[in-house]
């Protein structure tokens, strides 16, 4: 069975970010590298939540990323997703509790997603909170996706590493 990867909003925004600071350029490059090397190894999914967030971003360029979203299945946001998100928030299972972040993680759990791909590390992939999510999901009878960044997949070989 092919693992399913949920593309969180930050992955889409960093794919073609116009920001020029070194961190943003690196994330853009790693996101594009992940997409070119790994996208066919997974079943890619996203949601209307991502599209809504993208539409609210005033500085986001709509460029080629709309085409990226056309290539992925959009998961339905069932009422159960909001219920699970409320549990996450009430039990303080997120480092920076926002409804949007709770909804992304709840959507992934409800749909049995294997991996949530994100650059929102401090908010979604914070190691001190992931165990709390596992406990809650276990209690709710849900699986907990692995939360990773594109960098988790890249082998680390750099042609310009000074050697």
C-alpha cells in the first residue's frame, strides 16, 4: 500500500515563495527537491482547509502552486474533524494552539493519513507535543500520522559542502 501524505499549507507556500532570506530560499529548494524526487512515491492529499488558508494570504503568489493542488486529492472535512480538533485544543496538544493547526492534524488522523508534510515545525511537529497527540488519538481510536518536513527525506549530500 502506498503511504498517503497530507500536504499542509506551508508546503504549498514554500514551493514557490518569493522570499529571499536564506531560510526561505533553503525551504523552497528543499520543498521543490522533495516534490521532484518523492511525490510519485506517495499518494498526495490535501484539503479545502489548505485552499482557504492560501486564499487568505495576501503575500502568496498563486503561480504554479495551484497546478500542484490540482494533482492531489482533496479530503473532505467531515464534522468529526472539528470534534477531534476541539479535543486537541481543550487538552493543549499543540505547542501554539490554533484552530487551523488542530484542524489539519485532526483531518489527517480522521482520514488515517500516514504522513503530514509541513514546515510548521514549531507548531505542528514539536516533539514535546506529539506524544500528547498520540495519547489523545489512541483514546479516540484514531491513528497518529508522522509529522515530517521535506528535509526528513533528503539524503544530505551537498555538492557545495566545501569538500
